[in-house]
C-alpha cells in the first residue's frame, strides 16, 4: 500500500490520480508461488499491512496441505488493531465513498454457510468474479487506510501488538491457545450444546 509510510508507519496522503489499491493473487497450491510469498512475508524491508492478520499468519506458518508453507511472517501490521479491533465492515463506513465506488457489498459474498458445511468459499480455479472478490478486500483495506488515520496517529502500536501476536503463534504450533479462545467465543455466543 502507498497509504502508510513504511518506516514511520504513519498515514500518508496520496495525491489525486495516483495509483491506489492494486492486488496480486498467489496460488498457494504450488510451491513456486509459496516461495514467492515467503520472500515477501519474511522480508523485514517490506511492511505488510493486513486486516485481522492472526488466522492468515497462522495458516502461513503451519499449513501442510496441499503444500507445506512454513512461512514466518515479519514486519506485519494488523491495521484492525490500530482501529480498536473494529470489523472491516464497520470501518468501511468511514471510508471515502469515491474509494469504494464500484466495489460490491461485502455481504453479497456468503462465506459463513459454506464454511459451516466445510466447503470451499471459493471454487478452484478461481473464476474472474472469484478473483475480483478476493482482491476487493485489498481495495477496501486501502480505502480505509486512505480515509482515516488511526487514533494514535500511526500504526506503530499496532505493529508492536502484531509482533506479540506472531510471537504467541510461534509458541503455539498446535493451535491450542487459539482453540481455547474460539471455544470461549462459541460458549459466549451460543452456550455449550
């Protein structure tokens, strides 16, 4: 993203007409693509801005099938942390409309029912529409970053919190802590059945 100054982690103003959100899809079913992603994710010189990064980073670190990833992310900022852990949909209300114009509503992509029945959210290979839907979230995050500065003025605290989260993931390769957190959320939302 051009929306965040890499070293200072401060919001950056983008002049009108400058390129904003771009995207790159990488097929992690193939080792060559995984190696490309590894180079980016393991580079301390490239700051990666993500939204709700924990499960993605956990998957990058520990996924075994269809190919082993073993990617150790560094220099990651979970922007969601900078905005008090508000969901992406809530933050979109603060995005400038011109930056989200043309993007389909997020609720048009039904993921919960598919995941609940243990089915893929996106059929592979991705159709043009499926690929566009995946990239649209990149555009939404970019719109938020360009529209609203974090309450603390920079993403430095979010970076530190993300570093702690990554450290916790490295200490929990089997996901026991994550399972406990999810069990607590399930019990709180619907009780034990």
